[in-house]
């Protein structure tokens, strides 16, 4: 096969699509690590089969079909990835011991850079910030895998019903029926796919700055003023979730291991097209990786905080495990 140019052509033409395919697999799987594995599988399958690619569709469409099939196959043997809010009612005792469950395959945040939603990226529907929002990814997890695939292909990628039918192995009529059910279920638990993600306003940025300062100065009581009245705080792998500014503040004061100014440092990152931070906790004079925090605004205040306690996410976001000095902030 070394004298055939097709495989070299494939690598040259397909590699620029890697990030958008990762975003697609992430929407399907709810895990950046699963998505990375399935993108690798997609490229391996496509490379092996490229000699037989007849060009009846675009290379992009062909790759998405392979990726969708790979995701659906993987989902046959995996449970959905929830957030704690998807498992039951809010916790009412912020001072009670936290309960951790490492057996649950929790939803994960995704770096904007990996999913193609960075600020310097060209606008593209397949990598738009709207379609990787944390709330939307969590809502997609409530859909059965085939419904999830149909909704993403039709409403995110804007494929025709006939194209979707071929990709998921059903009739065009079935696609329309599946899409109707998926839209109805999604509308009950999530913002619309069409809701725009706007840049932070001056008021939102000011509250974000105050939020960071409150943690780094250990001025926890001031957080009350920054949340909406029904704000939610959740932190997988801990199964509890908490609602309301006063409850969140009480939780933070009682459960966070930081106890004084300077114990915490928040490093700005970009995740799910939303404001996000890597949080480091001081231990023996060194700030060590603690959690990845993704924030959602409603109006001018913070309405949701997802705080992810998973150490390997720091590596995924290209972050160091420790910050040894003020000058050690990652680039």
C-alpha cells in the first residue's frame, strides 16, 4: 500500500477535523477522556477503510458517521454520565459529612481548546460554545443513546433527516419521530440549543472577580451576594448537591479544607464555553491541584457551580499539579 497516495491524503485531509469530532464525541459521551479514545478509534477505522471510500458523501460526513457508530457501540455497555443534580433532591444539611461515590461515571467538563470553542477559533456550529455548555451536556445524558445521536446530528450539525437515518441505521420517518421525542425531553431539563452564549457583561465580570477574591481572601460570607436565589452547587464525585446562597456558603465554610486567606488560588481556564477555574489548595506551603470549577451565569449573578474533583482533569487542561509560587501560574 506504500505506493498508494490515499492514506497520506486521508491524514492530510482528516486531521483538521479532529477537534470538531472530539466535540461531537464529547456531546455523545459526556466525558472528554472517552471522547478522546473514540476519536482515536474513528481515525483508525477511517484510515483502514479509506481505500474503499467512494466519495458519495464528503469526508467530514463520512467521519461523523464512523464517530457516531463508535459512540453508539460504546454506549451499549456504559451507563449515562450524570451530575449529582441528576440523581435526586438537593441536600438540606450542608454541615453533614460528604458522601463520595467513585463508582458512578460522572460527567466531565471539556477544555475549550480541545473542543474547538476557544476565543480565537472561527465561529463554527459544530464547535460552538452553545453546544458544549455543561447544562446541555448534562441534559443530553438523559436521552437514550440513539435519541441523543439523532438530536445532535439534526439540531447541532444540521444534517438532513435522510443523512441522519443512514448514520444511525433507521428510516427517515423514524428519525423525525425520534427527534420529536428527544426535543420534548430536552426542553424539560435544559436551555434551548438556540440560546446564545454571550461574552460576559461588565457586571458579570465584576462579580466573577469578586468571586475569585472571596475564595482567595477566604471571605466566604461575601459569596451570598454573588449567587442567584436558587443557585446550585454540585461537586462530583460527592453525590450531594446544594441550593441557595446561604446553603452554599454554609457548605463552603464547613466542608472546604481551606481555612484562611491564601489557602486557595484560582487560575482562570476555559471550559464548556463558560467561565472556569482550576482551584489549588495550599498544603505544606505548596498549592496543589484540588478541583476544576465551571460557572454558569443567569442574568448578572452566578446560578450554577460545577466543581469537579478529578485529578486527571488537570492534565487534560494542560495544568501543572502544583503552584509553588506567585510566578508559577500556568500559561
